[in-house]
């Protein structure tokens, strides 16, 4: 009983471990560098920052794909070690890399600059359009991960395909 409680606490608080903070830090550094490289590769000249738009939409798609894939992997394997591995992957790739790659603060600054510059409708369209398209690309990432899982013959559910089919409890007083 005590071992199960320790495993549950350890898994629940993976993000508090120093190693996890380092995963987020290094992932964030990589993601921010990738976003800057993307922005530098796109020539200026558009009234909206196209590099930021692409980074946010691509990041939203990849985050949906990643989180759905990790969710289905954890349900399929259903072991404490796979849960820890999934938590570390989520911290490194989701929070770190994709958190550093996407930048909704730069989106907000661009919208404010457009509004203050007199391009009110463009600012509103850019801000709302990015949020709407971000939600749609996230759903597309989720749907792609679900389809990839189904193609591989997976049977556990996930967020795109309805409620997940959780594995049966292994026993114990609180199961």
C-alpha cells in the first residue's frame, strides 16, 4: 500500500523534480531558437508577422499530436514507468520545446501594434484568426494521432475518439 502511494505521488509530481525543470529549460531553449530561426527565414514585408503565425499554428498542431499520442501510449502500456516516461516527454517536448516555439505574447504585442497603428480590423482578424486556427490545428493534430493509433491497431480511447478506456485497477484498498 505504501509503495503504491509513493509511486502515485512520484508520478503526480514529476514536474517538481530538478531533472524535469532542466528538461523544460533545455527544451524551451531549443524551441525558442527554432522559432527565431523560422522568423529569420521568412522575409519581412507582410503587415502581420508571418513567422509568429506559422510558429503558433505549427506548434498548436504538434502539441495536439504529441499530447494525444502520449495519452494513448500511457493508456496502452499502463505501467508506472510508462507514466513517468510520458510525463518527462510531455515536459521536454510539450512544455519545453513547443512552449518555447509558440509565442502568444508576441501575438499579443503584434495585435496591440496593429491596433495602435490604426489597423483595427487587421489586428482583430489577426488575433482572433490565430486563436481560431490554433484551435483547429490542435484538433487536427489530435485527430492525426488518433488515426495513427487506430492504423497501428490500438484499442484504447483518447480525447479525440471519446472517453478513454482506462486499464482496470490492479487492486489495493483504494482501487
